[in-house]
C-alpha cells in the first residue's frame, strides 16, 4: 500500500504524468480515494517551487550548452504558444485555465515555464498554478472514481 502511494506521488511529481497519472494510478491500486487526491495534488503543487528554482538559478548555467539551449528554446516556444494568448488576455485566470486542462502539454511544468517567460510575479504564478492543478486534479479524480465505479 505504501509503495503504491509513493508511486502515485512520484507520478504526480513527474513531468511525464503529473497528477493526471498519479491519481488514476493510486485509485486503480485500491488506495483511499481522498488520500490519493490530497497526496497527488500536494505533490503536483510542489513542482512549482522546484521548477521556479530551476528556472531562476540553474537554467542560466545550463543554457551555455548548445544541446540544452536548443531543447530549452523548443520547450519555451511550446509553452509560450500554448499558454500565450490566454495569459496575455486573461493574466492570472488565463494561467489557471491553461494549467487546469488535463491534457498532455499543459500542467504545472508548462505553467511554470509560461509564468517565468511572461514575467509573472512569483506569488501570482504560484496561486494560478496551484488553482489550476486543483481543478485539473479534481477533474481527473472524478473521472477516475466514476470509471472505477462502473
């Protein structure tokens, strides 16, 4: 049980899944649905400060390497294209909507990058990402519960 919960948390921290994968994984393993939601949501929220630290302090050193710079520019363009119109038009709520959509390419990783690129204040960006993660997690959680119930 503990191993399954830790795996669900790790999926929620992962850029390959976030809570979009962690929650269904935990529920499919028969874990308590409320515990899974809370743990996966909080793990996913934890990504924002990690990404912010990375973008502010580590990124500036890694960007010196050609391969990393090429990949970083690609990821930045995708984050800016996907979220740009919403953030420019709606600001805080645009970022919430972008992070909230439970599809690949959206979520806290892309939301953190977009907030960084658009120069959002750290506190505003955190709350927008946290709110978006909450609604995304809620959607995924409700769908996973309804599927398991059938």
